[in-house]
């Protein structure tokens, strides 16, 4: 993130900065005399904690690793990484469907390692409909939800366990084969896996 400063050139810029209809023309007449300018600002209905914003205009630019302005997608990636890094201020990190905005490669190369490091400090939960994402993080624990129709009724079953366990269990004691779940993580399931192997 590059920050550049520049002087204000008119009262209209100050009004835009305030996001209000306040009048800054009298105050701006003293812009080049800092103390008089500060006294003028005090006569306008702005918060004391915001005075600093009216002395210098700061423009922020986010650049990618090649030094060029970021695209919309790169900006989203940057924001995600920034938010994840900030999560250590909290008791838990919940990431809901990261694949809806980001591709598997970015998540694998940029996000997974950060998540694993953070999981040493706070609990991290990743909710995903793309099991490839879930498997690539190399989780410490799995919670797998499936929906079924039993006796003409839609029910959800939740299975859980260690990723290396042969089976995952639910609270009713039912078990499913973990390998079936892991094969289905491979984008097109077991059949496509063996087809690629052939």
C-alpha cells in the first residue's frame, strides 16, 4: 500500500472530505497559516479527532507484487489476507465459502499457510461447498454435512472425526467411510480419480 500526501487546493475538497454540507471557505482562507487554520476548524462542527484529516489529503494506492495497480480480484485477495491477519485480535476465525470469490490456486498458495499458522493461536473454521478447498488446508478435524431423504423427509446428518480416521461418525453412532468423502473432494469424485490414474 502506497500513501501519497498532497495539499488541499480549495474549500470544496475539504467539504468532500467531511462528507457533509459544512462550509469550509472561511477556514480555508487560513490554510497556509496552520495555527490560524486550526482555530478556524474549531469553529466548524467537526469532531476534534478529525482535525488532522483537513491538513493534508492522503491518497492510498494498492499495488500488486509487480508494482502495478491491483485489479478488482487482486484487491479482494489483498482484503481477504488483511482481514485474516487481523483476526488474531479475536477469539475465533470463521471463513465462509472462500471459493465463492477466489480460485483454488490463490487459496492454496496464499491463504492456507496463513490459516494453518493462525490455527496455532485461535480456532479457525472454514465452511466450504468445495471439498478440494477443505482438503487442501490439511485440517486438524473434519465436520462433514450431508443431506438425505429418509421416509419422505429431508434430514441433515453431520459426521465428524480426524482426517486420517477410516470412518467419520455422527452423534447417533452412525459411520461413513472417510475415504469416500476424501475421494469426493477430488473435484469429480472417485470415478474421475481412477480415470486420471488410467
